[in-house]
C-alpha cells in the first residue's frame, strides 16, 4: 500500500531473503503500524533507530515501529 496501516512482521526465519519462501506459520509477531509521509523522496531503504523503536524510510513513506 502507498499509505495507511501496514503490518510489520517479525519472522523466526533469520536467513530468509525477501518473501520468496515466506511462511506465515514462522511469524513471531505481527504489528499494525500507521505510515507517515516523508517530506522528501528517499531513494534507498533506510532504517532509523530511535529511543521508541525504529522506522523504515523509503520513497515517500516512513513506517515507524514502536517497541515497548
């Protein structure tokens, strides 16, 4: 989706590349997160760690994930 609510998925399979062999049964945690628009286009995927968790920024969207 371009915006709105996304699902952040934390999977138990550490050596998986992409979603080619993704198995939902191996999910450890699924969290709904609300995306935010970025003020400028981000050409590459960037992970930003902060005191509340982290965000994934790419293109014109930021996906903040809060960790409690």
